[in-house]
C-alpha cells in the first residue's frame, strides 16, 4: 500500500526517531522513579528490622523473654517455596503440650514440638501392653503386676532432652497425646538415667516455673503445694495443681534428702528436679 500524501513530504525517519527518543526518556524517568521507591522501601525495612532486633535484645537483657517473641526462621514448604515457621519455647501444663490439648494425634504433636525444639533425642516405639487376670489396666509385663501400667493398650514415648511426651491408645494407629514429664532423670528407653547436657530453656511450665527453680519460686507459683518424703528419703511435692505421673517416687520432686524431723519443710537449697502432667505408665508399688 502507498503512504498517505501527507507522509510523502516528511522524511521517513524523522518521526520514528523523535518518538523513540521521547519514549526512551519516559522509560528512563519511570525506571528511576521505581528504583528510588524500591530504595526507600528497603531503607525503611532495614530500619524496622534493626529496631525490632534492638527491642528483642533489650527484652532479653531485661529478662523478659515473653516480650521478645519467638525466633522466626524460613523453611521449605511442601511445594518448595519458603514458609515462615515460629521457633520458640514449648509450654506444658495442666492438659496440653505446646498449645495442643491432650487427645491430639501423635503425628500432629511430634510435628509441632519438633518444629520448635528440633529433632527428638529418644523414641520408644509403640509398644503393646498386656492384661493380667484380676488386675485393672494394661501392664508393660503381663507376668509382673508391679511393672508400669495404665489405662491404654499401646504406649509410645518421645523425648527432647528432659522433656518426654507420652502417647497412648488402643492401636499404634490411633495413638494420642496423654501426658508429659520434665525431669532430670529419664526413665524411658534402654538406658534410663540422668539426662546429660544443658538445661532446656525452650520448655516452660504453665504458671511460669521449670526445672532447676528453687522451692521458693515453685511454691510462689503454686501456693497450695506441700513437701513430703518419698522412697529413699527423696523429697516429693504434694497437693499439685493438676494430676501428674508417678515415677515410683513422686509426680513432682525436689533435690536434696528429706528430713523426717522437718517433714513439711524443703531442704535448704532444694531445686525442682521433676514435673509432670496428664497420664502415663506408672510403676506398681509394694
């Protein structure tokens, strides 16, 4: 097709060159505006991040970890893209672990606690307990009525350092959260005994106490507690704020020998060595 007559008198390259320069100028100016905006956003974000870090450090310096909030890390989601996962303390209490109530499925509990505390150190796989004629409950050893027993046919335990979480149910497939133990002495697995390594600051107990606390702090958190003697002159804690799990000595325990001449007093310097909640297999007695 021929060009319109008005275009014939105009040099063919004049208009495209002029229009192209104008378009390029507009694009450059737009790019500069976008870059400047991105830089401003980055600066603001950086300042906010630094401020948040200062707030967290100040909170930790003042001893108020709750105001500092949990650590946040990125981990791959199922589709491969990063997702935000909160890492922080696990609270245990009257009827829950990590905010999950007793009765929550084993899989959900393991996933939640592992996200916060890391991989567990020890696991007792689902184990079928046995009946003993004339006895109530299910026993770890069907020939020994003093062996650990409880109300569920199958038991499993998973431990992170001093925190052990107990699962029970009728079959391995329907195991659910039943209880927890926080103790310096682990009674589960092939090698029960004192737990080695650092204290667990990531595990807190409802009411604000944890292992290693003094008797004064524990009794302040739960004013109705009393002291009593246990097997081998151990010091046990009675009148608990919720049902606990008996380990053969007591549901909650303190360090130091019990003094029968002062049966209701904690030893000087006594500290918390065991706390528990819910239900779990308990050894029989005499």
